[in-house]
């Protein structure tokens, strides 16, 4: 009988012993479960014919992208500007345009997030830099000056609109106080355009007028604006403008003959 009582007491203590011993082991097994580890994920552009770009700034082929994370392998260069002209901020590839645009040294986040997605006043702004770059590189009006004028392989552009450069419109207008704006004839110089109206050209004001909003305000053009060089700038590209480019010192320059643009000329009253 005594042995039976001893056996019963031992059974009663076994669960407690197991509980105490079991509580000494760290419960780490579930934490190492691969399914519970946060996986690195990326947003990426819609795969093109060959490439796609992710929001980390990498470019890869559609076949090499991680099918689960949608991230490119981090083997290539980050924020690659391959095939891009850093002066015009235009690229010959949509994916490398997005990658280059994502570089903090080229796109200021605080300015990019102020850019409206569309022209209407009610249009919203971009939620993040990736959305800005993906949208800007695909639909930027700077890709085309006027319909197909100056068409180029470098038609994916990410530069900020001219009115987001930091110079306020009010400041620019203040610099034009007392200045009359004259529109010259096709191929006419600033001096000639102003003299024909009894005025005189003020060359140092041309830099103030050299903004997209002023060209659209005083000229009939409704398209986008594009940086170009020449004695006849700023000007509006006319319908029968030439459609060609040259490369000079690795910088793309638009070749615009004086007979293919209407000059915008400042003059004192």
C-alpha cells in the first residue's frame, strides 16, 4: 500500500517537473520560421520589352527580377544613368530614366512631391519620388517641343517643370516691371524686332523670359518646353521646323535655324 501511495505522488509531480523544465528552453523556433520574416519588397515599373526598374534605383531584365519581391538583383549600378544626358536630364530608355531620376543628387524630393500629376488646378501631386519618376519619364511634355519637332531618341525626361526651380513667379515678374514684350517675325533678332516697334532690345532680360510659362503666355504654343541654344532663343518653334539633332562635346544641342522660330524680345517702354 505504501509503495502505491509513493507511485501516485510521483505521478502527480511529473507534470510539474515537465512544466518547470520546459519553461527553461527559449521559444525561438517560431521566430526562425522563414514565413514570418519580413521579406524585402519593391515597387517596379511595368516590364518593358527588355527591362524594368525598381524603386530602389536598380534596373534589370524582366527574367531576372525576383518574382516574389519584384526587386531587381543588386548587382548592377544603383541610380544608373546609362543612356542619359545629364544636362537635359533626358534618356533614351524609360527604365534608365526612372533609375537616374531616383538619384537624390538629381531629384530633390521636397520639390518632386509638389509637382502636380496633371495640369488642372484640382490635380493631385505625386505621393513619392518613385511615382514622380515613373510618371515624369513616361509623360513629360519636355519630350516633345512641338508635335514631332526636334524628335530624338532622348525622349524620356525627368527634369522638374521650370516653375519648380526655386525662382518664384512673383520674383520673375518683378524683374520685368517696366519692360514691354515684343514678338518678332520669323527669324528676326531681338534688336530688329524691337526697333521695328520703336523700342530697344534689353538683352539681359532674355534670361528672365527664358521660362516655359512666359513662352506659353505670350506665344501661341501649347506644347511643352525644351532647353535649346542659339541666338534666336527664347523662341517658339513653328510648324515647319526641322526635326534633327547633332552631338557636340557629348551634349545634345538642338539645331534651330533662325528661319524656324519666332523670337520673344524684351524692350523698355
